[in-house]
C-alpha cells in the first residue's frame, strides 16, 4: 500500500512521485469529494493516469477481468448530480456519507461501508493473486548481506504484478513446484534448505537462478559447507540453471531475472495489444522534444511509447520493450554513439529486439515515418554508428 502522507518525504518531487506510484498500484481506492473533482491535478494526474493502466491490467490477468476497472469508489461527501461517477464509470459507490455529511468513524453506518469496502478489496486482490505468475525467491527472510538484493528483487516483482513465493514457511517444495521461476540468493552462511530446494529445482524442468553475493566469498569459520555448496551448484549440469557469481551486481541480477520472465512481462505490459517502443531522444533540446512528441502523437494508436526521464528506469524499460527507436535529431555523433552503446550493453541479443535509428533532418517530410529500418538487434554490427549518418 502506498500512502503519500507516510511514503513521500518533503524533499521528494510529489508531482512526479504521486502519479508514478498511482500508475504502479494494483488497485485504486478513490475517495472523491466536491473538492476532489474540482482539482485538475487529482482528476487528470491521478484518476486519468491510473485509468490509462487499466487495459494492460485486463490483458495481464485474462478474460475474467475483461470488464474490471481495478478501482473502488468511496465518496466521502455528497457530490451534486453524482458527477464523480464520470471517474471510473460503471462502478457502484461504497458511500461513507449521506446527505447530512460524512459518517463518523466507529458509527454503525461507517462500519457497514468499511466492511463492504474491505470485503470487495480482498476479493479482488485474491482474484488477481490467483492469476499472477508466481516467482519463488529464497530465502524469504534474508540475512543482512542479502537484504538489499532481496528487497530490490521482491519490489520489482511486486510492481510488475508477479506473485512472490514463498508466502508461508510450510510446503516450500510445493511452492517451488508452483513457481514459473526460482531464484536462490546465497550469502555467507550454509542453509540446508537451500541445498534441498536447489536439488528439486534442478529436476523441475523450469528455469532457476543462483546468485552468489559478495559475502558468499568470505565464509566464517564453522560455515565451511557453504563454499562446497557454491562449487557444487556452479558445476551442476542443469539446462535450466543460470549461475551468477559474486562479480554480478544485484542490479544485474534483477535484469537477468526480468529477462527470463520476459514472455510473461510482455504480456503484462502490452495490455492494449500494441508493441512497446522505447523512444530515446535528447530531452534537453527543444526541437528534439517536438519531434519526439510528433512521433508519439501520430503513432499512439499503433505503439505504446516509453520515454522515462529517470535513467534508472532505462534498464527495466529496455528489457520489457519490443523495440527501441533512437532519434538522432540535432545531437552530435558522440551523443548518438554513446546512447547506442548503452542500449547494446543492456539489450540481450537472444531477445531479438527491433532497433531503429531515425534522423528527422534526413527526412524531407518528418511525418509519416515508417519503421522499415527496424531489424533484430542481434544482426546489427558491433560498431554500427560510424561517420555516416544512418537513415
């Protein structure tokens, strides 16, 4: 659950943080009032921003959710002509008010509405949970040396609507068998359960990942079995195993896991059925921003464009996109070459992404633009960007 009062320090940019958190949420609980529906920010940034995610959620969870709004509407004060119904049409109000005002907390009227709200919320969450792709990440309660890696990975899985297992401390092997992918994080202490679970994973026929943290290379006295387990797992012959040694960072671990889950990730993110295109351009240049805007506007019905300004999101977007459009524009060759190299470092050749480099100055008519230059990234020369401008 994300609540801006608790999770948004005063130093953060709330105009960016709130919309991003709203869009990444599984369910939107709307508490409208006459003041709320008069707020441009609330209506456009929050409600409209979340509404744009609904098609992808419907596709992610299947036909049973074809008419689901993934939202609950709970008015706090009476609103003239029920104008709040236009926010997420089709929902039935769970009212926390009547014509005299808001129900006092603890009153019988409040308790009736609250029980209805929690009941519908739990029912929807359980339905979504049962349709989410399960990912087994062990250990569930990591030691200090694994805490950061586990936190980053589990947060990413939750944000992408994966079901994180184990969610209980019994029946671990049954939960592992249920998962589409298993991830084992190894630290500086030997865990007999890891030894047992990895043996099960090796014959499951499903992909599984072993990651050795830097701490696993500095084993304390009394934990001598740990390096023996690491060596055994490294040498184990299993076609579905991915072994990541201590030189692999926790951020790279997350990339590897997302890459293995990519068929499911694409299904979850391409909810509208449109291919996801990561559009890279020099956002500091006004002309390039205008050109990017034209591309997004004219092709919004054919493609879903990702253009995050946060560089930290680049790896995630590149991993989950179907293709990349690098717009050269007014930037010099050094900029384009640098961006291209960055893409090549992140993109995995086996994913066969489409890559198109476009220079609007070379086009006599900037629109319409054809993506005929797209080709699998695995077929591109290593040093594609040279002295001649690609068109």
